[in-house]
C-alpha cells in the first residue's frame, strides 16, 4: 500500500477521454467497413450491458444463479435489424440452448 502513495492518482478525465476516443473509433469502424452494423446499433450494444448489469447482479446475489443474456441480445438484434435470416445464420438454436 505504501508503494501506491509514491505515485499520483490518474485523473478521471483520462478515463473519460479514453472512453470517448474508443467510442468514436468504434463508430468510425462501423461506418467505414462493411460490418452490417449501423452506428446506432453499436450504441445499443453498449447500452444493453449498462441496463442489464444491475438486475442480473441482483438475481445472482439473491439466488446464486447467473442468467445468460445471450438470447436477449440476439433477439433484440433480430428485432432491431428486422432480419431473421441473419439471426439464423449467425446463431443456431443448439448453440443458444447450450449456454
């Protein structure tokens, strides 16, 4: 613990700058390459864990059962992108049932 006192704490703005830079670069990648993911779809993928972390954590803390969010994520992507064939190509039912 004494070793930590010798070094100054990293300012919070460094984390904010790094976060904003990575978000911007990710959106640029989504738009520049053919990823079939629009920029708003990327923002939704970042919003899903933010929303589900607390409820899943509460359920796991109370019941000691971890809930998988894969089916919710894939289903939400299917609804947002309105492409059932893409969902069936990327995820098989057997893979979803194994998790």
